[in-house]
């Protein structure tokens, strides 16, 4: 039995095989930018990224916030033996009511997902007299069957989803307010690397909360800097200045905060 972290994505999985392969490479590169990992510690199996580490809970919590990932779970990797699965599920049971959630990608496993849920759930009830509650549970024990292994966990750390930073090219972010930091995060969440100009104070704050890839800062632009779009933190109330912005640059200008509540974006990125 090995300790590991299961990393999940959703939007990347909608891409063609070739594009998905490239996006997975970028995502792993971004992860390694913040967490020192060897190639042997990180593998890709069945639209899952696995990181092998003994400190899997702390790593899962940290890595879940890399853009492109929807969630991360500290897990055990084990032989897909029914008795071993039952024993591990009992160890993962915490307290109160519970449910078993199985995803069976390996169709060679002898039991279907609902059958395994029933077998494992019955075993926990027998050993603990705990109550099964499929909706208002206290403990959710996850079982994922793929890679000819069983992966089991009882915790999920939610991520931001989206695309890995760097998969969509470089954008220029004008950092001149707290809102421009949020705009920069939103465009990074859609796969862009950031080149920033403006306030060093706001750049340092963005750099502090960024965990999804390298970002750059320039005191002033020169003709050698390449970017496909400009990102600003302006809102709908600033619409009169939009034509001037678009006349200044020869690339599209994006205003991600138009039409959204700043408080909602701060909450999404855990800034409140």
C-alpha cells in the first residue's frame, strides 16, 4: 500500500488527445514550479495525475489550488482485492453517518460500482454500527478503480478548474488597483501566462498569492515584449475609457470583472 495524491481535471479532458497531452505536460510543469518533485513521483493514468508522497494530505491541500485542477485527494494506492478494500475503508471511516462512492474505470473488476458500494458499506456497518446516509453524510469514502489498482480516500480539496497557466500564451496585465489583481488571476485561470506592468506593490501581492506558474514584471514595455491580449481590472462603470484603452494597444483588451461581483471573485480565490 502506497500513499499518494490523486489530482483531477475536467476541462482539459474535453480536448483532443494531442492537446490534452500537451496541457497535461504544462500542468505538471506548473505543479513542479511550486513543489519540488521528481519525474518518478508524478505519473499520469486514466485522466488522473498521481503524486507519490508520504506527506500526501499537506501536498493535496497545497497543489489543489494550481489552475487547471478541479480537486485533489490524499489517497492510498492498493491492490484491488475486495478484502483489502474493505479493511482500508474501515480505516478511512471517521465518525457519524457515511457513504461509499465508487468510480470503476477498470471494467475487469468483478463487482460493479453499486455492488462494491454495498459490499464495503455493509462491512463498515457490521464493524461500527454506523448509519448510511447518501445525502447528509459525515464521512464520504471514495474508491477509484483504474490503472489495475484501487485508490481510496476520505477527503477532497476543491480546486479552481479552468486551464493550466501557459497553455494559451502570454497576456499583459495592467496592475493599477486591487481589482487588477483579480483580473490577472481570472485570466491566468483561463490558461494565460502574465507579463505585468504598473504598480510593484500590486505585483508583489499577485506574486504572493499566485500558485499556478511564473509571472513577470516590467517597469516599462519595449517592442520586444510579445503578448496576445491586454488585461485590465476596470468595471462596467469605467466604460467611457474603454475606447481609449483599445486605441492604445494593437491587441484585444479584456475586462474580466465586467458583469461579475468583486466579492464573488475574492471568495472564489480564497481572498476573503
